[in-house]
């Protein structure tokens, strides 16, 4: 997540390997959130990103097991608005997909509350201007999912992806997460 609609993410790398942008960025009043992924990563490592200009940003990395390595992405979704409830829509194709929702909040809107059936994985403030919130939801049946986060009435942007399981009926399982704020982490 970063704080300007005129700034672009140049690269995102895990241990020197380029990651793939999973969603089109969602923009709302200078809030941009993006989801990137890398299949087959294993072991300890670090994520580094670059921005097209010297703005600050925040990053949250999550690790999952049980994800189909050849085609990890099932679907993508996003949303933008400026009310107190962030809302994103995604339509999953695979059963047992894991939906991940990332919300960027302008003006550090306070503690966020994820919607029903969502498990919060990150809710950390940035500096005086932003906040990153991440949740997940395991979806047993394919179809439309509406993810929400409730917080103060400030602008926000949301991006969503769903990860396919290795096999039908298989489980995509959360492994770990880490977050950072700064430039070019």
C-alpha cells in the first residue's frame, strides 16, 4: 500500500525473485493497495519493493501452504469508496479457495473490524496518513464473496485475490505473516 495515485510500484521481490502483481490497483483519495504473489517460495526470506518516486508505503507478507503451484490465482476483485465500511467483491471459481482482502486506509482510521467469516491477519497503522488491514476467508463453495472492514469514515481502497487449493477438497492453510512500513523495505 502506498499514498499516491501518481506513484507506481516498480518491482516487488522475494529473495531477489520478482513477484507477480495479482490485482489491478484500487485507488481512492491517494490510497493505493495492491496484492502480489509468488508460487513455490520456501524457507526464510525477505520482501523488497521499489516505488516510482520517494513516497512511503507499507507492506504485509503472508505465507500459505496447500496452494496450487501451477495456477495459484483463482480470481481477483477490488473496490473503492470513502465511507466507514470498506467493501470488496470477488467471485471465486474453485471450491475451498482462500480469499485474501487487503485494505489501505487514508488518514489512519483507527482499529478495523473485519466482516463475518473473515479472519484478520494484520491491522497496523502507518505514519500519520495510512493504515494496512489484511483478512482472509476460506470459501467452501465457489461463488461471489463480499468482504468488508468497518472503521472510521476515511477514504480506503481494497484489493482481493483467491488462492486455489492443490486438489479439490484440499485445504489452503495460513502459515505466517510479517509487516513493515517505510520506503523500499
